[in-house]
C-alpha cells in the first residue's frame, strides 16, 4: 500500500503518527480514541485495512471473531469487564469517519440506550 493510500489508523498501526496503543497482536491493534466519548474509549482495528464492516468477506470470519474475543479482554484490562459497549459505525450516514474498520470499546460511565 502506498503512503498516500494509508488510512489514518494504518499510520497509527505503523507508528507513523502517534497513538496510545493499549493492545496489539498479529491480527489487530487497539489504541485510545483521541476524542473520547466515555472514560474508556478504545478503538480496536484490524491490521488488514477493511474499509467498512460491510466490506468484510467470508475469509475475514476468523479475524472478526478474534476481534470479538479481544474486545472484552481489553475492557476487562481497563477494569470494566462486566459493563462495556461495542459500536461499529458502518458508512458515513451511520457516523463512520475513518474508513478502516474499527470497533469502538466504550466503558466507564452509564451508557444510555438507544444510542443517538
Ligand atoms: P468513526 O466515526 O466510527 O469512523 O470513528 C472514528 C474515531 O476515530 C472517532 O471516535 C475519532 O475521535 C477517532 N480518531 C480520529 N483521529 C484519531 C487519532 N489520530 N487517534 C485516535 N483516534 C482518532
């Protein structure tokens, strides 16, 4: 991938721009959201630059499952293993602004439902 094509999150993963990384493994990287919506707001991002959840393929099943297993561990590491929220914004109209798939992990305050 050329530098020009790299997503913002790919640049954080590649340590080209700063990020507060809290977890990484061979499949994904997690770092703190720069504009947190809760006391804990972490973005879990696959190393593979899938733009949106709807762009994922059957071949991504293991990767997506891995992320669903890692997210609760990250929440637990933050002290919120019993109460956290996972959010995926898919598409600009759903609030997606960075087109590199990510799970928002939110915790640390009461989380109202439904979300806005
Ligand atoms: P979304 O709107 O679902 O695509 O989420 C993108 C998230 O990335 C937002 O919550 C932003 O606050 C966050 N964000 C944008 N730039 C950065 C950055 N440089 N480091 C960490 N988080 C960022």
